[in-house]
C-alpha cells in the first residue's frame, strides 16, 4: 500500500483557498493552466485504489486452486468401500493398487481398479460366459494450477478418445460441477470437480468366455447390461468417497 511521506520540519502558512480550489479553478495570480502535480496526485490515488482492490480479490499473484479440505495422505484404494455398487452388483473382489499413487508438489493422485463379483440375478449368462463388472476410481488434487478449464474441455472424451455421440448428463448438488458420461459401449463415468479436486468413477460392464480349449468357438454371448442402471449407486458412492477424503 502506498502511504504518505512522513511530515517533518516547519512549513510556511499555506493559502487555504488555493489548496481547496486547485482542482477546479486557478489560484490567484495563476497562469490559467492546471498544475501537473495535481493530476499526478489524482492518478496515484486512483492507481493505489485499484491496486488495493486487486490485492483484496486476487492476492499477490497466488492463484492456487482451493482444495476445499481434500487430502491424499495415503493410497485410498485398499479401503475404498463402494457400498452402493456392492449392494446393487456384488461385493468387491480385489483392488489392483500397484504403483498408482502419486505425491508431488503440483499434484497428488490416486488410481484404483476394483473388480466386483456379481451375485444373484445380476450374473445369469451361462454356457461358459460370464458378465464382469469393474470400477475405476481416480482422485486428482491439483495444488498449483486450476483444472477448471481442462475439466470442461474433456467433457466428451472417454477412455477410447473423443466421443461426440456419448451421452452427457449434468448431476446437480455434487461438487461445483459434475457430469455423467455414458459411452456407446455401455460404460459410464461420473466426473466431479470441486476447486482443485477432481474425482472420477468409471463403471465397466463386459463379458468373458471361459471355454475348455483354445479352438472352441463360443456362441450365445449374453447381452451386456447397461451401466446406466447403476447411476444412482455411482453417485452415492462418489459422495461417500468425497466425504472420506475431506478433512
């Protein structure tokens, strides 16, 4: 902030009329032109006010995104619950954690892949076929740059590339922005952004044939269920995940 210089020493009396009227009229005995220092003073005051306003709004160039209390102190994959998807499809079978946990000054990130073991009416293909369900979870905490523009730009991008035909739905009351993206292959992805925190939950549904020999020709491949049937469970598990990572 610009402050006034310290006043020291003795000054001669000043004509008060000249000080008060200096911006609007010429002082007695003046030349008819405004004094340049008065305009400079006005410009300095205006610049100071603008600088102070910018400092109040943006700080001293520190535009780091707000993480809203989300933290990744350790790999969350082993303890990921997926209660709603587990109840709708089946219990988790395994968590493929591997070297998928990153701690960096600019980005903390965790990636998980979890297989669900279908139970009951969910798994009825038969004849050597099985229907498999996998859940992919990614948590990214951007600590240096705001991911907002990138999040919007990737709305139509799936695991297989840009898919302009993918169905995009907005999910209200979840983070700052949330989308459900359903691809042509029946998979669904729930994406959420809240400040610098970006979350993704993918549900994959696919068939697998377990035959007796390599030359066996499978037939009767079952129809793959649509992941959209589990959207409400995906949203519920996303809320649970976000609450777990918030401090």
